[in-house]
C-alpha cells in the first residue's frame, strides 16, 4: 500500500526528498574532509616537523638549557629570524625568513628544490636556497646572488617546499635557507632582534616521547625554552583548524535543519490530504498500526534514499575543501573515503526525516473512521502529551547533535536556544499578521485583493510555514553577509597621509636619526618614532617568577612567566586604546614610584589589577613598578600596540631600539624606500602594510567564499523547502481556482489573487528575516567583534525583492494547469 500510494504521489515525494539531500550532502562532505584532515595530520606529523622532537627558545640558551640540549645530543640545529634581503642583480629587496641550518635536517620528508641536487649540497657549497616564488617575482635564477646583511651568497637552488612551512606563512615572509655557519657573518642578530634557536632530534621508535616531554619540558620551561614532539605538534595543528571545522559543521547543520523543516511542513500538508483515505481504510478494517505504517514506510524510504543521494553528493563535494583551504595547510591533503560519515549521512537522512515528520504522521493514528462522513475541515488532534513528547525529543536531538559537532555544551545550548527563538519570532509574526488581517479586514477593497487576503487565514493556508521557511533562509544569508562586512571592516586600513603603511623595525639607537633622515629625504613623513625596550617579569605581587613556575596551583597563565615583553614609553593614549580602569600617568615625577599601564588581556592573564606591584628585569637591572591603569587595546588594527606602556621619564636611558613609521602613496615609492634602507641599514626590517593588507584581504575573501559557499547550501536548501511548501499548497489552490473559473472568474483575476497572496508572504517573510539578521549582526558586532555596526544595503535591495519575486513565481506556476485547461477537465484530473 505504501508503494502504490508513493507511485501516485511520486512528484510530491521527490520534493520532500530534495529538502533533505542538500543538508546531508553538506554534513557528509564536511565530515569526510575533517576526517581526512585529522588522518593527514597524524600520518604526516613527523614530516610536518621534520624530526621526532625539537627544542626551541627565543633567546640564547642559558647554561642550564644548553646542558640539557647537549645531553640529548641534537642531530641538527637552526637559527631563524625575519629580515630584509636584497638581490644585487636588479636591486630588488624583500622581507624574508632566514633559516640557518646545520646537520641533516629534515630527517622526515624532504627539502624540495630545483635543481633537485641543491638540497644536498647547499651546506657544503655555501649557497642559499631561495623561495621559488620569490625568484620568479624578481626574475632571479640559481647561480645569481643574494645579499643577506653583510654577506653575499650564491643562490644554489629554488626552494619549493621545506617541512614546517605553509603557503600563507611563505607569502608573508618567504623562506631563505643558508648554512648556519654564515648567520654570524650577516651581522643581522643585534640587540632587540627577534630570533629563534631550534635543535632537532631523531630518535629510535622505542623512546616514549610523551614521557620525555613530561620529564624534560618542565625543566626547559624554567629556562624559557620549550620541547615539542611531533605528536604534540600534530595535536596543536589539529586544534588550529578545529574552529574552521566547527563553523563549517554548524553551517551544514543549518542546511540540514532547513531540510527537516521542509520535511515537516510538506508531510503536514501531505498527510492532511490523506486523512479521508485513511478514514476509509479504517472503515474497511485497517488497524491504526497499519495506517500509520503505510506513511511511516514512505517517509523512511524518502529519508534513506535522500541520505544515500546526499552522501554520494557529499563524497564528491569534499574534494573541493582542500582546494579552498590549501593556503592555510602546511601539507597537501590526501583524500580517502571512509564509511563512517557516509553511514552517518544515511542515518541522519532516515532519523531526521522520521523525527521531524513524526507529529503529522501521528495524526494517521488518531484519525477516526467517522471522518469519512464529516464535511468540515477539522483535523484529528493528537493528545497534548504526545505533541509535547515529540517536541521534547526534537529539541534533545538538536542539542545532542550540535554538541557532537561543536564539542561545547554552552555553545550547543546557545545554538539550540537561538534556533528556538528565531522560529518563535517568525511563527509569532505570522500568527500576529493573520490575527490583524482578520480583525482589520479591508472590506472595501476589490474582489481580487480581498480574496488573496482571505487565503492567508482560510483552512489549508500556508502562512505560518511559508513565512518561517522564507524568513529563516533570508535570515541566514543576510546574517552571513552582514558578518562578512564586520570582519572586513576590522582589518580596514585607512589610506590617508596620517596613517602609517610602512613600518621600519629593529632600528638601533645610533641609527635612529640616519634612518629618519633617509625617509625625510624622499619627501616622506616620519609619522612615529617609537622606542622599544625589552624586559621580562621578575616578580608579580611579591612572588618571584621562578617560584610561580613551580606552583601548579597558580592562577597566572604560563606565557606571562617566560615572555620577553617589548615595551615603550609615551605620554598619551593612541587611537587603538581606551582607558577602562585607573588613571593614566603621562610623565614620571622624580622620586615617585614608577606607575605603568597594562592591557586588559595582560591584566587578566597575570591576575593583577590597579595598585598591584610588578618588578621587571630590564637587561639585568631590576625595576619596581605599580599598575596604575588598565587599557582596552584593539589588537585587530594593523599598527603597533603594546601590552605594557611606561610613562615618560623612566626608560629613556635603558638599552633600546626604535620603530619608525611612514606613509607611502604607491608601490614605486615603497620599493625605492625599501631598497635604500636595506642597502644602508641591512639589520633593519621593513614591513609594507599595503602588502600585508592585501594578504589579509585575500584570506578574508577565501573565508568569505567558504562562508558564502555554505550559505549557498543553506539558502538553496531553503529554496527547495520553499518550492516544496508552496507546491504542496498547489492542490488546495487548484480546486479553489477551478471553482472560481466555474463561477465566471477570468484568468487575469485568478493570477492577481495568487500573485497578491504570494507577494505578501514573500515580502513579509524576507523582510522579517532581514530585520532579525540586522539585530543578530548588531549583537555580534557589539559583543563579539567589539566594532561599530554599519549595515549594508545589499540585503534590502537584492535579497528582499529577489526572494519575494521567487515566491511569487513559484506560486503563479502552481495555477498554470488551471489557466491552460477547462474547469471540468481539471476537476476530473485532480480528483
């Protein structure tokens, strides 16, 4: 019976199935990609590091740290830093990451070069391996030379890849690999220079790396060093991409949720029309269970087939994600097909179809045989206890499923609560509108307009379902669009003459005036001349840092205890800062205690507040200070921000270096300035924020593409739901339209009635959806991104009319049968 009835209603059931396919496809494709990413990270963890474990420190190793490093007998070592290099052939210059390597690194994976022999001979030949893209950019070939600080080396080969590098990190500072023995000769490592010392180890498989890490790492932490195993590195790398996976999972879940709404709304109307037939079956002896199972089998079949089709589409789609995320991954992702996500997709198709269709399905259980004789349109109602139980089951499932996706109980509860609130608002608006139309019905309006408004609250109306479906789809796409604008605005760099877009780092005190003069000679302004003083914390609230490191019960974050702070001194706040606690001290008076200002995140991590004492070790000199104020710092702005700021009159005589900033109007001026600075001051580092901003924009474009891609899934599923919901109402509307034609209505009048009805539904649903998106985006801007919210007009001028016209088009397509045929012919066919 289920098969026979399904064949007779095949078109409608296909629409139900389409509602679930896209959501399943999104979930399966993302789950498969997440599984592949995790497996690739685990499989390539040694290749990613190039060794079994390593020790790293951002300062010259202390005697105790060096003793530990030497006792473990490193197989290779490295010193790396970021600096400017020059190509004597054409005068080009570029910010790069210089890696001085000694020994047989990497022990796993390989250094990929062109020619292939360059990786094996560069240390003996004294050559440099230079990023291949960089060589193309400056039209340089192996055999040419590269100037690094005070030395010039031949280029042994083009560097295509090396363990530990990703496309993104290479685009910011391309790698240049040289023999370690030449690092000192470059004379680029001076006071204040940022550098990293790395020691690589290859060990036997019998060594327990976790025991080694647990034993040695605490000892190294005290010496401001760190031990990393390939296992811990792969765990951190997995967490790095966790948030991306969480976002994609939630987007897919929203698409799946929309599909379930489509199932629920479509089955609601479908079963509604079958109640007479079910009553007849019961009169002929069919039991409650038999009539229930007929339609349960249908819906289960829809869910299983939809799950299989969606899973197959998802298998194909997951090939797309490695391409989209390749610049964020330090290795190519090998795609393999695992059956777990496919099984989950099929299970979800079945389970969610049945769960969300359960409420209308239960009406087949409670329909009375006497319904055959009744001529009213009253539905058989299931008991309130049953309805409550079904709704509770749906909410519990939503919570458990979202918890499985995002692994956070609070976020899962918030997500489910937000879903309920959104549905409640959309449903409430629909019911309120129905009530208002009934109460204030425009009786003097023309016939067609009155008839279209009557359709909004007559039996078998789709007002609530359509407004919820239209509103939710519009809400999702509009929220994503507004959020993208917020993210882009956070990285906006105003291109004005007062805004710095060139930063010159590591300027020594004796070079400061000469660098400033070099900038000014090119008719460029010196916007900032910022002094930097490096220091470490010696004690916090009277407790020594060395003592705190040993205290496992401390409430201070570990990075505070080993971090080398770069601080400055000035007498004013800057645009990216806001005083939130205490009093700002601009200058230090002689004899008064030193009062500093710290950022809010530092205050939280160090567990200090206004009035607490902190003692710093400034290049071997202890300095007692007191927290005088706490600042809120916008770290998202591409400019120099500081965790710790001293007043003027304290650090002027301390060992320091400077950062100068300027503004250039075009790429040619920037290139000329960088060439001159690198030639005259090889130790300085020049950061062109225009290039950094371009990279940030490129990343955001890719993230936006992914967001829009998943939004496309959600909205396409919403459109399928919309089509299914509107098309389902076709059968009721056809009968009404045929009766109107029988009574003498013209085609134009029937078109107007349908057009006005769907115009109203489409406009109201999309308008409410955009308003909700506006509210949610404003909350995101204020409470999450801490940004002012300037809404885009695009959703109002594109989404609002576009979705409205789509609804009207689908609605008008429903009655084409009526307009093309005679009333009697349509009545016979539909009957």
